[in-house]
């Protein structure tokens, strides 16, 4: 069962999407941690009179330097990081829930498969018994030991069991296909 669950988890598109969502949320967290760099602006300029060596340069500032820092930079950065961490946690919880659901579904499908396989084997045994009984009824009729109606009843029982076998085989194949679809591999049966 553990191997089947591992195969189903490796084959699951939902798990791959969850992993991608976690990776994207982690990237958003990294971006949020460094987003403060985009908010800071720096600037500088030199006075025109200084460049021209004008005597008026002593009355004006020779150069200007400035840094603009938004007032909400720290609160915005904190909020962005909290949102990114929340997304990581939410995606991790969603992945954990999907893993649990896949584990449960694989086990249910495996139990259905085992049940249908056992029912099919029992039906095959029953058909073999009824085939033997039908052959015995034919021989008894040819020997004059039973009437035609008794031979026909044995044949009808055999046909009913054969029809049940067809239905059981279909149910088994459906359970097998369902499990194979979920784990992404073919199951080889020894019958």
C-alpha cells in the first residue's frame, strides 16, 4: 500500500500544483524582504554657479544631496512579508490535505480492487462447479437417469453463473483501471 501511495503522490497533478504554489509563495517572500530597496530614492545635484566658477557661488549652496524614504516603508514591508508567509502556510496546508485525500483514495481503490479480484476468483470457482454439474446432468440424461427438464435446469444454472462471471470480470477490470489511473502505472495480475 505504501508503494501505491507513493506512486499516486508522484503521479498527482494536484501535488505538483501545490508544490509550485509553495515555490511561488517563497519567491514572493524573498521579494517582500527586499522590496524596501525599490522605495528609497536618492538624488544629488551641483549648483550651476559652482560649475562656472561664479562669485555668486558663495551665496548659494554648492551642491544638494537628498534621500526620499516613504513613511510607510516598514509597515508595508512587514505586511507584505506577513502575506507571503501566510500564502506559504496556506499552500502547505492545502498540500497536506491533498496528500491525506490521495492516501485515503488510493487505499479505497486498492481495497475495491482486492475485493473485485476475490469475487472474480470465487465466481470462477462457482462456474467450474456448475460446469461440472452440467456435464454430469448431460451424462445422466444420456444414461436415462434424469429427465430433460432436470438437464435443462442444470444448464440454466450454468448459464446464469457464466453471466455473473462476465459481470464480475467487468467490475474487477473497472476497479483495476480506477487504481491504475490513480497511481499512473499498469498492474500485472497473475490469474
